[in-house]
């Protein structure tokens, strides 16, 4: 793994089952890999602040933006989530999204 990291290669490959390192219960299968972030600076700042803040245990707005540029140079993964066991029956009865989802990962925030 350290050799892959030093070469800038992805740690995980397409088809591999993964579990999120910092969010309990989030798991899935890698379906695509980018060697670095392909999004614009605005997205990197929004998503990166959320991710680093969550992973390191401090508020997202305290993230040093120079750290975000390094964060964006790591491999990025598209993962098909396994939602088994995450069903929210109250939401399903209301006809809304029936799967529990961590609020910090809400798409409208990114």
C-alpha cells in the first residue's frame, strides 16, 4: 500500500468492496477511479472541508485551504453503496427518500 501511495496509484481497484474509514456503516463497491479530483476549486473546497473536518474531528471551516490542494491530488473513487440495513421506515411511509444518509454527506451541501 505504501508503494502505491508513493507512486500516486489508487489503493483500491474497480470491483473491490470497501468500507468508509471514518463513517460507520458506509460501504460499497468501487465502480470507477480517478487518479486525482476532476472537479473545480469550488467543489474541492466544499467537499474537502467536509471530508477533512469529519475525518480529523474538527469543524469543516477550520480546514487550511492549502491542505485541500494536496487532498485533491489523491485518488478519488466512485462507489456504488450497499444500503442494506440502512432503511428508514418512517421516511418510506412518508414517501420520501427511504435510506438513512449521514447529513454531512448531503448532496445539496456540496
